[in-house]
C-alpha cells in the first residue's frame, strides 16, 4: 500500500483525477465558491469553476499485476490548490512515497508553489500537464523549462477525466519514486 499526493494549483483537475481512477466512491470535500473567496481564488482561465476543495479528496486504486508479485494499492490524497492550505499539504505529505503535480498551461504559474513544495520537502514527484479542451499544447521540454526542472524528472501530459491517462501518470510516479529509492544510499549501505 502506497500513499500518493495529487497536488497542484487551484482548478488544475486534482478532484477530477482522483475521481477518474478511484475504485471506491471518492471522498470529496468540495464547497461552492462564494464572493468571500474572490480576493484569494482567482478564476482567471477557469471562469466556469463553481466549487473548490476545502480539505482533501481521497480515493483508492489497486493494480493486480505490476511485476511485484503482489497487488499494488495506491491511496490517493488530492490537496486543495490554494497556497493558504500549505500546512495541510505538509500533513498529507507525511508518509507519502511521492506526488503528482498537475498543471494547467492556461495558468501554469498556479502550480509553481506545488513544485516548490515537493522540492523543499524532498518528496519525489512527476509533473503532469492536464490537457484541458482548448488549452494551448506546449512541448514537454518547454514545460520543463518553465518549471526549471532537471532533465531526469518525469514530465508528461494527461487528461484528468480519463482513467487510463491518470493511471499512466500514477504508474510513472511509482516507477520514478522506486528508482530514486534504489539510487539513494541508506545507513545500512555504509556498513
């Protein structure tokens, strides 16, 4: 059983991604946006958004055969997108093996704080650009450059509405986290 964070800026598709792959009815903590949030929750680029996550989303997906000899169960925790919830992000990241940072090319800057969070906490992560209908498509190299990411950090595209697309991103994250774990020396290696 592995804990995975699904994070990124406000309105990038985190709730949608968790819901697309969860084999259980996902726990959602969405509330309607009100005028009170107007100063802090910019709807530029997501004018049709009417709700926001106020705590976290939770879902679960099980893979029967990924070459480990045992089923692989992923517990998915979708974070709220606003920076004011960073303390909650820290709590949710505790014990996680990695994170998927979702990004939206219409508002790429909204996910910069998620990348910084993962780097600062040393949480393995991948960046997945959610390809919204009508959004401009950029080459992965340009996305990598915009975030200032190293060449070995996985950057991909996805459609958060499609289970197969989100599943591919999750497996890529697990593979990336495992490869980092294999290459990181432990205290036992020094003996």
